[in-house]
C-alpha cells in the first residue's frame, strides 16, 4: 500500500501535513520557524504580534507542573514593524518546503486589530490568526474579546475589511458557550477557527513562600491536562459550523491527532508538545497518523475526518 | 515535575567589588560544566546562571541589573528557587589537551570544567583575563586544583598587560592542538573563535542570551536558528561560524535585536 497522504487544505491553503506550530511557541525568529518546518511541521504560526513592542511579564513566565505547562508570558513580541521582516524572511525559507506561515495578531482595541491586519498583510502571510483569547491580559483589558460573541464578530469584521488573506480566529475554552462564539465569528466572515487557546487561568503556588510562581500570578494551562476539554470544544464547534478548525490543546502524539481529526479537525495545533518531544514531535505525530491510517486502510485524511461528529 | 526547587543561601563570598559567590543548600549531582540553572528570586525575577560548582550548587554573579542587584542584597538564609540544570554544557575531549579561556565573570563555570579535566588527567591550561588585578576571579581555586592560570589584565596590574587574546597570540606555538573551551564577554568569544580558526583549534564557547523558559519552547534566546537554552549555551565553533548574529546582535525582552557591545 502507498504511504498515506497527510496533506490537507486549510482555508484554501495547502499544508503538507496537518501539524501546525501553535502561536507562542518558538515563533519569534524566522530561522527557528524554518527549522521547525524542516523538522516536519505542516504550518508555522508566529508569536502573537502587536502594534508596539511588548516586554511581557518578568520571569518565571512558563513552567512545567506535572500535567502540562502553565504560562503567563504577557504576549511579549518585538512589534509588527520587526515581525513583518521576520515573516518575509520566514516565507522565503518556508516556500521551498511548501510550508505555509500563519501570522498571529493581537491588539487591545477592535480598531487596532484592523490596523495590524493591514500591516502584517504587507508581508503576505498565508493566513492570519486573530488572537482574542489570551487568558493572561484580562486585568489589563478588562475581559478577553473571545468571551463575547458580539465583540469577537466585530474584531473579525474589522480584520476582514483590512485584508484579503484568509482569517482564523483563535477561541478560548474559558467561556460558557464556545459554539455561540464560533458561530458569531464565522457569520462575521472568519474563514476558520483555531480551538482552543490555553485553559484557565490557573494558579500554582510555591508552598514554601506561599507565593504564586509565575510573576503574573495566574497563567494559561496547556498540555495533556487540557486535552479532553479541547477535544470536546472542537467536537462541539465542528458540529455547529462548517468552517475548518485547527484543533489545538494538549496534542502530543499521533493518537491525540487522530482523535482531533475524528471529531472534525482540519489540522492540529502543536504547542506544549514541543516541551515533551522537542522539534522532532512534528515528525513523530505524522508517523503516528500514518500508522493509524495504514492500519485502517485510509489513504487520505478526509476518509476519517469528522467520522465521530 | 519542573517547578522551581526551593533552597536557601548557605554562604555568600565576596569575590571583587561587584562580584559575589552564592552557595546554596542544594546539590545538582547530574549537572555538567557549562550548564545553567534558572534562579528565581521570588517577587523579583528569574534569570539563567552558569553553574560554578554543582554540589553544593554554587554560582558567581556580577552586579549588573535589577536582578543581580537584588541578589547581591540577599543575605544568608534567603529563600530562592532553582529550575534545571538546563542546556548543553562543555563536552571534554579526553584525547586532547584543554585550553580554558575565561574573561571577567565568565571564569567561574570554567573552574567546574577545569576540575573535571584535572580529574580525568587531561593536560589543562587556563588563561584568564580581566580589566584589572582585583577583577581576576577564582585564582586560588584554580591553584588548589594544581593549575596555575596564565593572567592578563588590561592595565597590567597582574599578569601580562593586554587582553587574554594578546596573551594567547604570544604563546600560540606552545600549544599542541588543544581544544579551546571559552566563557566570557561576546567580543572575547568572537576573537577566540577567529584565533581558533587561525590555529586550527576546535572550540566550544559558552554564549549568553536573554532567556524566558529555559527549556526550548519560547524561542526568546534564538541566535539565528539555534536555541541558546537548549542547543547551547555551549556552542561549537562550527555552529557559531554559521550564526550571522553571533557577535553582532542579541535580543531584549521583546525579542527585538540589539547590537552586542
């Protein structure tokens, strides 16, 4: 039997395989993003880009706690002016590999999301991902935009008005009804959904001093501990909307990726798994997917995608 | 689990006007020379620190910014957190003499390496540079290992006048193809990399970059395509020759590149 074909199409963009480097992991320098693609990623996402540079919070900003990671980085990034250069350089290196680039954007006003979308579009990323769901900046901005279907839709409209590039919206699991928000995003013109951002926020103390370990106090929980929640969110969204979903949340091996595909995911975001498996984890997940497909005599992802919706 | 292990400062030794050594109530028996720990001062910050001795954990810190200043103000018994050891350290070649070259506060981790080299009976030369005599670190410790360091100071107040590179150039012919192990300010490392190329020496260089996670996922310490926290902090001459930003740019907390001074 021929080796199964892992390629997939996400919002009209071809991915050689469905593994996507999730936003916030390694997505700062173009050389590292290219290295991740060479290691086997099917697409790479930049760190969330804001208009102005952000230092983020003091260390510690990321910890492994036993069931996954907890982070409150504070969306540090060098700002759109620098990142446009990184995206251009990354695309040059990614093009020969056939690996697309997703630019993640973050702003604190609906208007600035539009400005950012226009600005990053100059570097021609293959997709734009709207980050309205970071759990760590609530205290700065009252409430994350992804908590509200109306605000999420407004952000999507503003971004769509400012770019011709397909747009993904990254949603939060920390809401009462993620389906309503996904529906609002798609009705507003979102081409796809990334589900989900980190869980929580959660809190970990150092019991000797009684202090939270993260400098920010609380942080988003990711990794294996949140996977069942992410799977349920992806299933609920795939049942309700027709837009493609990048399923993100605790996927660390081929089994987990298959599970996400079964509930309807078009692609799978890989973040915390890089902690457990290094950059080689993309290749391992693809090998696991291929193995599953061979055992079930599937030659393409479409043959089992969404079977369990 | 990779939460910080809480420990206390056992001892504080002054080394020079702005440099202190901290000994902790913690043993890291698996740590290798050149590896680092993330040292957390609760309420202040957490920074990567090279290991000067693993058991008990010992680090030597120069007062430079807010974190090191706060650490210098800490007293015996103060509680700190330690994550690690992290990164790739030096890999000692058993079959070749070792030439250890340190500058400024880059010297202490080389003491840990020198101890391992001496243990394995590897012929070891140590060359140390500093601005002035009072800033030469760890001399007595090297001597206690039976290694007499070659010294260079900018003002000639101890050892030879000039940089440690000047000192090496004057002796280049004395060395039968040693492996170069270096830790110090980046301009010194750049010059040593060139020195190694000119004399056909393999080299390993401990590189410093802004770090956040310390374990290879945040991407903050990227030096070209290398993650200094995981591929380094000790990088080979070949890796550094291919890294265009080495000696030119480092990143700040935002990830923006700034010139290396």
